[in-house]
C-alpha cells in the first residue's frame, strides 16, 4: 500500500504545503503528525517526539492547551465566520495596542505574509516612495517585494531570490547584511530619500536566531528618521515570544509600523499590522491604501489568540520561559563542547538556535559558514532519539511553557548520546 508520503508527493508540490516541512534541508522523509499534546507530537506510527518546532512559533503554551481548545470549541458552536464585526476583534485590537509600543491602530489579517505585504504597501502609500530595504537572510513572508535574499525556507531550498518575482519589483528591494551599520549608512547616503521603509526582524529568527548587536537597532531608527523612511518592525516571530509586547517593548523601540502573527493566533491563521494612527488612517475604508480579507479577524481565530494571550499575560511567564530556553541552549553547548564539537547558540526569550560553529553567528554569512552537514546529523540523531528540532540550520527552535524541567533533561540526555556519534 502506498504511504501518505508517497501519495502526498503526487498531489502536493514536494508533498507539503510549506517547503521546510519536506525535510529537504536535512534529507530523509518527514513524519506525519497524528496529534500534539503539551510539548509532544505523535506521528501516525505511534512514535512520540519532544517538539521544539512548535508550529514554528505560535504554540507558546504547547500543543492543545486546554484554555485555547475550550475557547475555540465554544466559539465554533456560535459560527465560524460572519463577514461582520465582532466584540472579539475589538478585544484583540485593544490587547495588542496596549501591549505593543507604537501600535495605536491595528488591522487583523490571516498570516505573517499578509501583514508584511500590507505594511509595505502602507509605507509606500504614505511616503510616495517605492524602494524598501531589508536585511540579507531575513524572511518576511513570500510577498513579491520580500523574496530577495530571503532566509528561512527560501535559504534552505537555495532560492533566496524567487523566480516569478518581476525584476522591476525586486530591483526596488535593497539589501544589506544584518548588524552591518556601515553598509546601512552607505545605502542611506546614496538613496535614502527614495526609501519608503526599512523592514526588519528586531531579532533575526529566519537565519536561525541572530541577535541585534549593540547600537544596530538605534542606527536603523536614527537613519530612517533622518531620511523620512518608515521603520517596519516585523515581530511576526518575536512578538509575544521574546516578551509581552515583543522585542519592541523589550528593547524600548519606537517603530512606525509593526507586524505580528504566530503567538497572537495560538496556532490559528492570524496576522496583524499596525502602527501610528497617522499611517493607519491611510488604510481603507479611512484612506486610499487598499487592503481587505474575507476571513480577517475570524472569530474562532480571535478566540484562540485571546485565550492564549490572556493565559501568558502574568508575571514571571517570560522570565521562566527564558530561563528554560537559556538552560537548554547553554547545556547543549556545554555538552557538545565536552565531546569536542564546535558548537554555539544564540538565545532570547523563548527562541534559540544551536549552530555548529565556534562563535555565535552575527549575520547570514556567518550562519552559512557554520557546519550544516553536522547540523543534519544532529537533527536526524535527535529525531531517532524522539526529539524534533527544526529541519534546517536556518530556523529557530521554540521551547514552550509546556516543556517541563523533565522534558528539558530528556532532551539533554538525548543530545549527549547524539553528540557522541557526531
Ligand atoms: N515575518 C517573519 C519574521 C516570519 O518569521 C514569518 C514566518 N516565519 C513571516 C513573516 C511570514 O509569516 P507566515 O508564514 O505566517 O506568512
């Protein structure tokens, strides 16, 4: 009998609905998920995995958290979508506006991709400029303007500059290396008055986790102000993942526009973009920048997101998550090094990446020079031990509230056995 993986490849490109799921970055065949519970995934062969992919970030409480499941079930009995306003949308918008600096008005959408596409449209609309600037190895979804030197799956698949993006559009996207203030200054000196916006991950997560170096974010803010460009802080991954209110709140940033998704949707298809009222008032129906969505602000999705946000908004939630993440990352590095392996990690909040390199990378180039062959071996070794790490060296791992001390210890013991074979 044909397996689901064989059947999948006949009817889905590469057998998947998002490239990284294919395991092309690490080789081998993906497993098929039957269910998730807390920190665990269970596949259709009855195998159990400690999950550090966590749907690539949304599941900060773990799989199938009872409060989130209850909120979804309850809302579902009241209807799945209306095409008319609901209280839930207002509650979500108010929650986000209260939490995120610079967010005065927000529009809900259905994915991170939609959020970044719309934010760029707003920036181009209000500035009357066409060029945008992004950082090499950052990923901001698959909008045409953003698939230029893109990270995440685009880097893993070897297509950072996608075919099918009109040349005329790609040429409007400038790129500089992450953390490179000199390169940034040079570009702004040359064409700063043509740049509508800088879009960036305040902590890069799509080249693996890469932290902003001291002064980097300040320089971006200063240059965008000086040249009249908007600063779009893409917090799709970092939003409510590194801190309540995201990296903007953690670092005290003053973004013009912010993009959100993942954690605010708790695993439902949700995104959001927003910022200063003066900019968001340009969005239809108030203004001439058009953006819309049949399922935007979907009541089931809003109920899920609100339940999760409510649950995590308590003192100590993030300090505990960060502590857990840091312990895991630091212990992995220590144990790897004890086996003579060159390994390092970048960590913040509930995000970390293990790199097979002496020093923690500071940009995409340095990530590219880490030992990817070793990462692949590590990934498969861990999978055999029942631990699911991201299937690419260009991704971030996401511990959750549900990852107990015991799950962390089990992961470290598995890693000890795997490091021995590397
Ligand atoms: N921006 C960032 C920073 C992301 O990490 C991602 C997805 N990983 C996106 C945008 C795109 O989001 P989505 O996959 O929901 O379209």
